[in-house]
C-alpha cells in the first residue's frame, strides 16, 4: 500500500454550520477509495479538500510532494468552446502535441461511445451525459498521481458506466478517490468504502446495511438528511423525536 494523501481529524465549517468533523482517512494507490452518503452530506466538499481546491477548517491534510492531482467536479461548466477546442487547449497546457491530442480524442470518443461529430459541437449545447463524458476525458487527459472524481457516473448510459468501471478498476499506480451514490455500483469499484453518517465519515464495506432518514428539525422548514446503520435506527429515531424533530421518511441507504 502506497499512501499519497492522508487526512487526520479534518473538519469543515461555514460560519456556524458544521459540514463534517474529525475525518481521518488515507488515499492510496492499491485500491480506489469510494465516498458515499446522501445529497448535501459533504461528499463534494471533502473531495475538493482532498484535491486541494478547497481549504479545511481544522485538522491536518498531508500530500506527498510534487504529486499531480486531476479533478472531475460534479458539475462541469457548460463552456462556450467546441469540445475539440477545449480538449486541445487543456492538452497543450499539459504539454501534449497536436498529434497526441488528436489520438486521445479519437480513442476516448470511441471508448466512451461519443459520435465523432460532437467534436465540433459547443459544450454548452451538449447533453448532460456527453458533458459528463467530457468531464471524465479532461480528468484523464494526462497521467496523474491522484484522480479525484465527484459522482462520475451521474448522467452516463449503461455502456459508459461499464467502461468507466473497467477503467477505474484497471488503473495502476494511481490513487483514485470518488463519490458514488449508487449502492450496488460502489462495491464493484472497491471494498474501500466510506459512508457519511451525519457529520462523521465512517468505514463501511456493506453500504446496504444503512438506512436514510429525512427529517425536519424543530421550528424549521428546511429538511435534513442522515445515513444511519440499520442496527442504530431505533435509537436514532427516538433521539430525533425526543428533540422535537419531525420524521419525514425512512428509506434504504443510497
């Protein structure tokens, strides 16, 4: 196991709102790291901290010196550039030749099942699924030490999902960390799975052993969501009701 990034007791807050606290984990090259949890639990924030594009509030983040980190955000911007123009520009920034860029475009378009005419289409005019594929392409443009991907399967068709799973599970000497809400897909990528339970991140290889609680805090119209282990469900529900919160729904973890 080769550790590239480590987090120790990392917390993130905005003003008086705590997003998550005391996150401790290692990002290694031996297997992908998968982060799960309900929408709004802090997955994207944590990934941005790991990628170095967002600072943490407290704790310690240690990265190996001189490592290259590639990042695929959850929402790729609808840029006014043509697809080929954007990839070409990013390739040149990374020192690629025109020939290498063109070869990369041809290879990835075929691998991801993108029609060739899309090369000349503006990103802003592309479908959600195609934009996600462009997002993946830019993150894999050159060899990287760390690949951080926020919900990379969102918007992809079944064939593209299968291709991406194969790619992620075959990459060697690259530390991969990604978020994923598909509870049946995550174990196919790795058994190194972390799940947000409230403001804490817990190790959990059995993502099916969790339930999702949606509730309305006392004197508030804004819903909150938490992921709880099944054997702690009754305890959690009693605590929420004792505090005067209104339970909206209880569903299988996702």
